[in-house]
C-alpha cells in the first residue's frame, strides 16, 4: 500500500505542474497581446498626431505629394507633417531672382523638362491619372484635387499648344526672317518656386494645401489665359472671372486672406487667341497703356505703381474718370473731358474714341516674326469689329491721302505715308489670298515696319506740336460726335444717308451708311472736315504758345506756364526748321520779334537795316505754311499709325476693363485653393 502511494504521488504532482504551465503560457500570450495592443495604440496615437498627412495625398496634390513627410518632434512627442507647395509669379524668362531667396526658379514653358521641374502633368495626363486613382470615371468626381495643380497643368498646356500652333503657322506662312520666335524671346512668363510648409500653420477652415501668389500676378495670369473679369468687388471681397473655358472665383478666408479657386468648365484654346507674351501685359490688365514715348518703365512700375501719370509715357484708360483725366493730360478743354463723365454723351463713331487714342500713341507690342496679336483690353469699352472693317479703312486712307483736293500730296513726309499706304494695300490683298488671312507673316511684319517708321517721325518733330495736334484732333472729333446739329441732320430721313459719289458731312451718317460705304464716309469726314480745323487750330495754338508773353522770365527759375514746363518727357523738343526761325504775333512790331521755347528764355530777333515789313510778313507766311505742312504730316501720321496699330493688335470682344488701376504692381498676398 505504501509503495503504491509513493508511486502515484509524483504523477499527481506532474499533472498539477503541467496545468500551471499551461495557465502561465496563456497568461503570457494574453499579456503579449495586451502589450502589442498597447504598443499599437501608442503608435497609432503618435502616427495620428501627424495631422493633415492624408490631406496631402496624390489625389489632392498630384506629383507634389512626393514632397510630404512626417518629422518627429521629441519635445512634443508627436509627428509634424511637412510638404512643399508652389509660389507662382510672373516675370521675364531671363529673371534670376524670385520671391524665395536661394530657391531655384522653374519656368512654365510646356517642355518635358519644365513638366518634371514643376511636378506637373498635362491636362490629359492629369485626367488619366485621376481616373486610375478613382473607382469612378465621372469627370466631375475629381473635386478633391487642389485647383492650383490644375492651374499649373493648364499653364503648361497654354505654352505647349501656342508654340505648336505657331510652328505650324510658320510652315504655312514662312516668316521673312530666318530666326524663329521661341520661349526665350518672350518677356512675360509664369515661374514657380517650391516653398516648404507645415500643416501646423494651416488655418482651421482650410483642408487642402494652397499655393501662394500676389494680386498683381494673379491678374496677369488671368489675362494671359484669356480669363476676363465679370465681378471685381474689393469692398465685399467678391471676385469672379470667366473665359476660354475657365472660371476663377475668389472669396475672403478667415485667418488667411483672399483665396481663389480655379476650375476648367469647357474647352480651352491657345492658338491665334493667345495673348502676346510681353511685359506690358502687366500694365494693360490694370488699365494702363504704355505709349511710344515711354521711358524707364521698370522704375515707374516698381517705385511708383499707383502714381497718376504726369506725362504721356502711359495712358490711363481703366474707367471713364481715368479717360477724362487722360484727356486733361494732353491739354484738352474741359468740355472734351466732361464727355467721358457724362452718361448721355457719345464716346465713339465707328468704334469708341479711346481705342483711337490707344492706336495713335500706344506702344507697338507685337513681337516681330510672331503670329500672336491678342492683348488685354485696357478700356471699359467693348472692341466689336462687326461694325467696321480696318482693312477697308486703310484702303480708304490710301485713297484720301493721295486725293488732290486736300493739298497733301506735295508734303514730303506725306508722300512717304502714301507709299506706305500703297504697300499696305498691296500686302492686304496678298494676305487675303494666303492660307492664314489676318495672320500671315508678311502682313504682320509690314504693319510692324510702318509703325516703326511712324514712331521715328513722331519723335523727331517738335513734340509740343505733336501734342497740340493730338489735342485738337480729339477735341474736334468728340465735338462733332456730340454735335446736336449733326445728330438732328442725321435723322431727317433717307436724304441724309450717304450714297455713292456723295461726300459725308457729319458723323451721324456713319450709322445710316451701308457697310460698304461706311469706311469711305469715315475717311471723308476725317480728311475733308476734321483735318482742316485741326490744322488751323493747332498752328494757331502753337504760334501763340511760342510767342506768349507768359514765357519763362530770365530772372526767375520758376516758369509761368506750368502746363508746358511740367511735361516730361513728352514736351522735350528737338530742333526743327520752324524753331530755327522767329515766329511773330500779329501784335508785335516788325522790328522786334520774340522767339523761344517754353524751356528757355525768349530770344530777340532784330530786323536788319533796310529790311521792309513786306519782306518780314512774307517770311512769316512761309513759316505759317511750313507749320501747316508739319501739322498735316503729324495728323496723317497719327491716323495711319492708329489704323496699323489696331490691325496689328487685337482684343477679345468679351473683354472689358473693370477699374483696378491701384492693383498694378500690388504685392498683396493671395492664395489659390
């Protein structure tokens, strides 16, 4: 009995030990599971501390998602999300300094290298990429994409498509020069710099990374893409622009500022409608138009972007009040300026008068050997070419300038203008039969050449006489357009309608004339009615100004005539024959004549002994005749320049300037969602 008892006891002990081991192993496994769960929970909490990481995915930022990363902050026991977004700005391709110092600048030019540097795909590739990331192929389901990614993609498309179109254009219409305009020849381009950001600094109401730009650069980008402002209310921070298949909407975001959203809503096109990539677009989209007398534009735009023009280096055309101020700037009378402040006055004939001023003085912005002609409209008027034909106007100009009735053909410079007009008419006929009517290289370069010759001439004569002719022209045109007598005669019935062989007498006939006679009536009014009065008034005003008793005193540095002395650089003069001889008022005795300009003290001309008053009056008539010829030549040059400038450049019919001149050069930060 004892032996059996002794043999069974160890077995019972082994059984108890085995059960204990099982329990211990179970407890160990449970503890390990609990520990793993605790560790996983802790890790999850740390990982979850990286707020915004999921908002920086590829579906939101495109290829820019490659820049996102988590950075552990030991002192805070959490992860911080860091990423990069673009700073978008506009500058010449030769620019080497950007908003971010020390950061590389990548230009948007549509090339594969630019696509790689800006981490951008073309629109078709973007759509394919989105469809691969989404279960649905519905186009409207990609609203999680940051709109600045789409903007960069469309900008790349703009450059690529416009360059491809121009290359095809060169093949169908070879340029006269061997050089081909490429991206490096542009003076306006979109550039990108990558800026590091942290999700910790994101405002609470913003759930996607945003790009940064400035208000002036956004206006310039919109103009480049053919997007036109429909609403621009700064007091309520409501902005909306549409055009070329895009929509741009801006609103105020608390704790951040004004944020814009960019979205395509239709088909876009960048061919002949592409805006000329020149630096002056920065001025035009804010209502300023640089002129042929412009000097030192960079200093003016950077140091004095909002200063009112003091000379005719730039025209301020963004609103009715600004146009009225521009008319005052060229010394027009108060009635002429008030036409643009009146709600009932007329401001146009075949087209609005401000476009005529723009054509007469506007700087030539077309790039030689380039087919792009479009510009932002700096005026509050629509440019509607359905009511006139610039080609016919040039032909009628040619017919009228060589008409023997106007006594212009004997003026040497007018003979050169006649030759230019003949050449343009011939080129227009050849362009009509070309494969690209209106955009053939021979036509565009011929217009550019004529504009250059007109500019050279207008800069040579006395600029004071140029300004006076310009002033008298617009005073006369606006007076005739708003003349109630002319308006009444236009409504007398069918007898007032111009017919073939009948000369136009008033601007009211332009609306009643048939399309084929409208251009002829316009030029008849200009050459046989406007020119005579402009020439007479301009010469009279010029002689009065040259011999005025209010000329600067030799004993004082302060000029008495501030309107003359204050004009720089437009009033600067070069010597002409009319200035090398004395101009005498009728009230001055023949023995003593005053001669001088507004910038120097009067000089006395003493008649030689033995001279007669008859000889002096004969010399005076010669001087007046010479001034008549100069004034006529200046007027004919301005009119031809206006026609060539408006034919070489173009505006979209839907583009109308909304006054925002104070935003030119504005560095107010704005954001793109």
